[in-house]
C-alpha cells in the first residue's frame, strides 16, 4: 500500500503536462479578472464589513482604495508572468498571496461565496511546485545553462511533476463531494424530489435576476421524471467524484460528467463556476494527446 501510494503521487512524469496546465489556468484567471476593479470594495460603508475566516482570526482589514489599486495591479502582473512562465515560482507565490486577499474581500460583506476559493488553492499548489520547468520562459532561459548534450536536468521525468496534478485532482474532487454531501446532510434524499429541483429551476429563472443562459429550466421543470433524474445524477456525480482519483475508468466516466454538470448549471439555473471548470484542465492527459496527435500533425 505504501508503494502504491508513492507511485500514485510521485511516479516520474513529464514536466510538459504540468507546465501547460499552469499556463492555461493562469491565463484563465487573467482573462476572468482582467477588468475586475477590487478597489471599489473600499468604498462600501464599514457597517457592512463582517469579517470571516482569516480576516476575523488575524484581524485583517480592508485596505484603502489606492492600496487596493496597487495590489490588484501587482496581482494581475503576477498572473501575466506566471502565464508566461517568467520567474514562475515567485510570480505564483505573489499571485497566491495577493490574489487570496483580493478574492476573499467580497466574502466579508454578508455572503460567503464559494466560486473563487478553488483558484487560490490551485495557485497555492502551483506556487509550491516546479511547474515552470516546461512551457515557460524560464525553461527557455535554462536551456542556455544545460549540461553538455543539450538536456537540462529540469526537463527529465520526475515525481515533482506528478504530485501537483494529483493535488488539483484531489481539490476538485473534494469540492464536488462536499457539495453533494451538503445536499444530503441538510436536505436528505428529499433533495432529489422532482418538485424540489423544479422549484429551484423556476426560482432561478424569475427571482434571482434571471441569470440562466436559457429558459430550458422552465420547460424541464414541467416534467417530473427529468427533474428527479437530473437531481439524482447531480448527487451521484458530486458524491462519486472521489472515485475518479482511484482508477482511469472512473475518471473516464466521472470527469466528463462533472464538466457537463458544471456547464449545465448556468444553462438551467444561472450560477457558473468557471474557475472550478477551468481546474479540470489538470484532468486532461495532455502528454497522451500530444503523443497521439503530434505524429499525425507532422
């Protein structure tokens, strides 16, 4: 069991897969938050400030508007350099710390959200990893300092490039499992009743700003078999997601199902967990696809 555990986390892997995932996810964060102005939170009246978590434990304040402007500039610049793979580990460390603060500010004004936490956790994993050893400017600069023969030690397969991927798998699996467990713990199997999901679909269409991409939810809500079936599938995928950590066959079934479910949320209800969906780039076997596609492209 110890050897199997060690192989799961630290079997040698190519740095290319991890480097590509780093580039894609940091690029997603940059695209999502490029125009976000976090400095406006400093203008919210202090009476609405209700600190939670680390903000409450360590008495972290909300900084003044000019300071928040500087911090968000630093964060976005760090995301740019992390995407390019320039000073990768330092860039990701700054992106994790500063981004963790900026993304957490909104949670201290009444409602604790659960859409951005995954980004902070993924940045933390990347900051602790050697994800800049490939698909990065750092790796190109390192070529000039390679050993005779033109092969850099940083480019060799290593367990350093496997555990970050597995860590993000674990994070996304536990997030989805927690969502399913919460439904069952708080509502029991009654959550899968056709009337319950039908009510949720209709409420999101009319009472929560009508943010759903389509009006399909209204029509599906009229068919009890569909609503009950979707509810049971949701519970099955969310609570079963940790099984994807154990075997490729489970991954082949559960990972696409989870992605389809996350995309289905905005189509039928409204909430879109884009940062969670983006973390599924770590589940894609990029090395395998490159080996399969590259000869065909040549």
